[in-house]
């Protein structure tokens, strides 16, 4: 067993601060998925993008995070989850004063 305290290294990624969890444990280097924790401050947006992987997003902190999936807008509240298929364009915008924490997991379908 290994424990990692909150010593995450956040770096700018898609316009917001994020940390990739797989980098924290060498055992995850060969995992068939990747994970990240993203901080989205007031007025910030995870830039619109797409990729070859499926992805799940879970809002762990905050409310009213605006998610745009293929130009359809949804409002996420604390605890809400969104799944995206490969190649779907997605972006997230925080229009609330409270910082949002978004957890994501992505993987390639085989």
C-alpha cells in the first residue's frame, strides 16, 4: 500500500490547473486508463477539445459548472457525472464564484 498526501503538482492543461494522477504512482504507468484532478476557478474554462478516448467527469466540488458537449450545454452540480464518447468535443466553464474540482478518467476502447 502507498499513500500520497496532497502533494499534487498542478500544471496548466487546457487553460486550467490540473494534475494527472497516474504520474503519482509508478504502478499506474501501465494502467489501461488515465486520471486527472482539475481546478476550475471563477471565469476559467477547460478549453474545447476532443480525443480518441472515452471519458468520465465527476464534479467533486462546486456547483453550476457549465459543460458543453458537442455544443449542447449541461449544468453540472456537486456529485454529477458526465460520460463522453471518443471524438466528442467538450469544454467546461465555471461561472460561479466558488472553485470547482473536476475528477476525470479516460481510456481507449479496445
